[in-house]
């Protein structure tokens, strides 16, 4: 009976599977900021990366997701990086100016991880264990369910290369979604949206 794991940490230690990472996130809870629509969860597109502002009683959760290489210019430790990024980012400082950070900054450096090897003798990875990508488009549940169905087909298949096909298929789909996500970060997605609106206006 093959072992199918959603939690990848034991698999990684046991097999030496490598994972690739692209971005990191910084999260803390400053004192209440100004909200343009009080009570709503806000998702902001930044000059580099994106972030969220979630209202909480007396404070709010403010997180940023950005390429670590870009973040490095803002300081050497998470607190300095976070504070300087918030002050520098036009989409944030209008809401956070004068706020006080109430909690330490938590830094996640494994924000996007894709396993280079997703199966082996007696085991296979599925869902977030196989690959976790930026959640900006809420693809996690879809990719987990799709991967589970594809893994089931591979396990039930009589083909010798069925598991390799499963792994190749997961890598392909994750790569495709990363392309869509990258279009969010580099602005091309918004350019396409504006181009479509202009085209309709001309009509």
C-alpha cells in the first residue's frame, strides 16, 4: 500500500527531496490603521509584490509578500525590513502612517515551494506537499483536488511510467499557474484588463 502524504516535512528528511522557493512574507499586527471601507479585508497590489490588511479589534494584521532579493534593500532583519517597506510603499503608507507595530514581525521564507521529486518507492506527494504556490488566486484547494485525482489514476494505472507522468503533470500545471501569478506581480494582468476595457469602449 503506497503512502500518500500531504505533510511534506518527514518525506523531505527521509528522501532528501529538494524544494524551490521564490518569495517570502512578513506579517505583524500594528495598531489600527485608516480603512477606506472599514470592516473589509483588503488586498493591495504593491510596487513590488502584494499584501493584505485584515481588521482586528484594536489592531489589524498587515502582511506583505515580496521577492527576498527586493526586500534585502530595506534592512538586515525582519523588523527593519518590514518597517522600512511599509514607510516606502505608496499603496500602504497612506493607510499605515502614524501606526505603531504591536507584535514582532514573523518572516516566512518558504512561501512558495515546489518539490522537485514527488514520488518514490512506497510514497507520493500531493497537495501542498507536492507544491505550494502564491495564494493570490486561491488555487490551493483546486490544485490539491486535481493532484489527488491524478495521483489516484497513476496508482491505479498499469503503465510503468504512470508516476513519472503524474509528477510531470504536476510540475507543468504549477508552472502554468506561476506564469499567471507572475503576470499579477509584473502588471501584465492589469494591462490586459485595461486593454479589454478600452477595446469595449471603442466598440
